[in-house]
C-alpha cells in the first residue's frame, strides 16, 4: 500500500508545498554468486528482492493551477487571435476548453 502525506519542504528558507509518497517501488534482481544448475560453472541472476522507497513532489494550490491555466489561455490567444475562444471566466471556461 502506498502512502501520501502533505509536507512543507524548507529549502534554505524557501517553503514549498509538497507531498511525500512511500511504498513498494519495484524489485531488485541480482546474483547470489552461486553456480547455476546448468553444471558448467556459470553464475547468473537468481535472487529477487522487493524494494521500497519514497519520493517528494511539489504540489500547487487551486489558485496556482488556475493562474497557470489563465496564462496558457492567454498564450493560445496570441497564437490564434481570430479564433472565437470562450471569454475567460475563471474555472468554467478553462474546463470547457479542455486545457486542464
């Protein structure tokens, strides 16, 4: 089971909202160093071990996400100035345009 918790990341005084995720990330495959059953002295991969780990990633507030969408909308208006985009109307217009 993976677990995700909110954290505040302090990078020399710069506080960033983040989340930490921990859980099973995969398997490590290795050789135990013993001879394989082939009988010719060959050694190979014969050990499988589960691996656990954690990650942190930056999270954004709804206001930050909305501002990113507004900026993307303005950039698209620069590229396609004559296209009839719905007028910017907070969340409704962004969701309607499918740019989220």
